[in-house]
């Protein structure tokens, strides 16, 4: 399941709802991404997340389907926020549930790694030096490349 | 053809979305980019280095040799930075 929204989410409530009633689930893994208050030595006052409505949903559905193809997941959830966010605010939630922990851990990591390099979101940082579009990091490409199946 | 620009491509071209009719000689993404560069100095600057521009045709990632047609939605944007 995927969701794109401006408003905040409650990770505990989301996790409970995702696995409620499913007794096959033995392990749940989750990742929460937050806005940092610092970037390259400059203080970040806020961050605005822009996205490509339509393609974002399509791409996240695709990434989610790929995780279900690769691991025996009982359930999964991606929530990604957009709009203006302050330091400390939640940006993204990834939850994966499986019978055993390894699939849950691996799929969770896969989802956030792939999302970071494929889902069409862009971060605009509001720093003391002015507004700046965040540049993609080579480290994120490397993290995503680990999951490539050639 | 609908062309969409995101993030700094939007600020450099000065436009978020435009409805255009490229000449018939434009048949693929590469040809479209070359034609778009001629629209304004802002377009030329935004599309100068295709190493930092990603392309989607009808909301799917596409390469420079991907064909384009009049009803397509083409999006141009920098490498993504979500998560």
C-alpha cells in the first residue's frame, strides 16, 4: 500500500492497522525519515518537498510490487509527505511485515533505497544562505545498486 | 505535447508546464530536448547538461532514444531526492 500526503502520520497507529488481524506476521520492520536541521554546515530552517503527482504514485506502486515479488511479505506500507516541513518532522514511513524478520528487514531497506533513487520527489532546503535544491547523492545510487538483479 | 518541468528545471525555464507542438522532425526525446533548448536562454541553460536531467514519457522513465508523439506527456526533472 502506498500513500502520498501533506499531513503527518502516526507510525504506531499505521503499523498496528497494517498488521491487524494477520496472524501470519511474525516480524515487522520500519524506517522513518526525518528532516535534519543542518545541511553541508548550513542551518536548515525548513524543507519543501515537490513531487510529480501521478508519476509518484505509479513509481511507488511499482517499487512496492517489486518488493512483494522478491520477498514473502504479508503486508507493506509506504507513506511519503510533500509540502513544507520543519526540522524534526517526519518525511517518510516504510513498513514491511513478514513471517520472519529477515524478509521484513531486507524488503524495508530495499524499499527506502529504491524510493530514494526512483520516486520523483525533490527537496528544496530553506537555509540561512537562501533556498537550495538538494543534489542527489552518489551514496544513494550505490545503496540502490546493491539490490540490482542482473 | 505536454511538457512538464520540476525543481530547478522549472525555475531555470521559468515555466512549470507548457503545451507545445514540435516540428515533425522531432521523433524522439533527444530531438525534443534539442528543439526545446532553442525556446529561450532559460531552456538552453536548464537543458545544457543532460547528465543531470531525467526524462519521463507518460510517467515512465525514458532514455534519449525513446520515441515521442503529439499526445505524450513529457516530464523533465533533476535526479530525485526524496526519502
